[in-house]
C-alpha cells in the first residue's frame, strides 16, 4: 500500500467515524494485546540504562535469545546472536550484507520488496506452492533463478516467512525441505523470518529451514507479535554456525554500527526476560495463540460462507481470502476488476479496512485481500484483555457482534 493510499484510507475512516458510521479496521498488523505487567516492570527497572551498548547486543540478551532458539530445536550459542531495534532493520541489513538480488515468495510481507528497492534492486518473485504461503515453490524458484542468472542478474538470497504474513499459512515440511535443497543447489542464503513462530495454532514439529539447511539459514525473531510489543522495537537475528554465518554476521554488525549503534538497552533487558521463557509469559503467549486462532478461523469461515476461496489459517493473525469465485458478481454490481477496486468498495461502501493483495506482490487481478483479524478483539484494553483471558473468545459480545457485522456486510457486497 502506498503512503497516499494509506492517507486516503485514513481520511475515509475519519469521515465515516465523523458521520457516526462504523469502521471495522482490519488493515494493520498489530497483535492487539496489552503489554504484560511483568514486562513493563522489567522495562521500567531498566530505564536508567542510558548508555549505548555493544553493537551485537548485551551478553544477557544474546544469551537469552540463544536459549530461546535452543529450546525451539535450533541449538544456538550467544555468539551467533545479533540484536537490533526490531527485526525489520535486521532484515534490511541482511539483504544489504548478502548483496545481489533477493528471491521472495509471491505473495510476501510488504517490506522485503521495499527494502530490496531501497537497495536499488527489484525482487525476483516466485509463486508459493498451491494452497501454501511463506515459501517460494522450489521448482519454480530453480527456473526463476536460472533465468535471472542467464539474464545477467545476481540472485543470492531467498527470504521466507514461517508462519506467513499475509496468508496466515505455515509452509509444509515437504515444501521447506525442497526449498532448502534448491537453495543449496543454487547457492542462495536463506533468511527465515520466524517472527510469528510462537503463534502457530497446532502443535507439531516446526518446519524451520535451519533444520535442513543449517549452514546457510539466518533466522530472525522479535517481541512484536508473540508479545504484541511492536512499538518497543527489539528483535534478534541468529546466524548459522558456519564460515558463511560468521562472515555475514560481521558485515551486519558493521552495518548496525553505522545505522542504529545498538538495540536500546532497556528493551534488551526486558527481552532477555521474555526470551528466557518464564512460565507466566509462556502462558500469556498461549492465550494470545488461542485468541488469534479462534478469531482467525472464525473470520476465514465468514469469508468462506459468502463464497470466497480461503485457506484455514495456521498461525499469526491474518486471513487471505480470494474473491475470484465472485468475480462476475463483483464486476457487475460494483465495477470491481482489481484487488484495489475491491478494497475501495469495502472501505467506502461498508467501512471495512483491509489491504489489497497486490501490496504483497500478488497479481492485482487476483482479487485477494489481507485481513488482520486483531481489529475484532475490542475497542479498548479492557475488552482486549477480557478476550485474551476468555476460554471461548468468540462468546465475547463485541467479538460476536463484529463477526456478525462482517458477515452481514460481506453478504451485502456479494448479493
Ligand atoms: N516480519 C514480518 C513478516 C512482519 O509481519 C513484521 C511486522 O509486521 C516484521 C517482520 C517486522 O517486525 P519488527 O520490526 O517489529 O520486528
């Protein structure tokens, strides 16, 4: 979504609210859960830490992040960890450090492509395996990389998202394994963005590329999604225990030293606590997972009930409906031909704010949208906390009302 489209949407939202009309804000990817008091206390205690810290992060936070990954079947030493002010700048620094062209799944989170463009290169987009999300199809990636190299381009990196924003899907073990084999064959570095990892709805082994391509996989995480602390700006990268990993880490450290110096020390102190997985916080993340899972599945059902193609969400807090089966009706009734047309009708006629699929690199004619379901959890912290603590979040009156409202509006859209 361009800035101007965002501003136009904001104005439309303000105008609707001023006219006393409802707005259902399902556009922005914030986790929508208040901060845990134990984390606030940690942060407050560390407010006196006003110095710049070591570029890679404090020993305390790097050790805690290493423990976080080790407990998640990715054995890690503190020396392999580098912290940053959120994972977004780390992802940018990684693209910069690897150099060359980046391969992205289509669709993929907006900022990977924007970061590639900031570095002066258009990404190479490769469709995801049918019905999946977050990783490029391995066979198509082989073709795309060979073609790109034959045309004089220099692909060196593939970025994957597990589980995925925007599709809400977790790539299958088979797809990740094949992706890893292809990356090794093509000599691509893999960046595995695992920021939503703690928010996978089902138990089971997690298909991290670090399992099948440990020598070439850099993994990133942050507190922004599992703990809903995007504004705290703290994230971490785990570099592989290999010569490539050491080289990349050194280059990223150099970039970090010129861009952000060090991740903020008070945040590192709070993050060290979170990454040590204390029982109180593990419970909190479990509740968040239950809430996201319940609402994402309910929202997917609402879209399916009016005739959209929509896959069952598997993690995070996004739903990715495709309105292709309703194409003729939408064109006739509203003149909708692209995802952006659809987003405009949803906003101006129904007060539903979502993001068009082409913002994530999808074909504009695909009629896809990304729905961030956290906008349904409540209008204020007390509603959101009640939803978080509830065994059955769908029973919360405001959540039920939002879901009913969404269903009624979508019925009217496709009628
Ligand atoms: N990666 C993905 C897939 C995201 O959705 C986001 C946030 O929206 C980020 C990374 C960036 O998170 P942060 O910079 O807060 O760590």
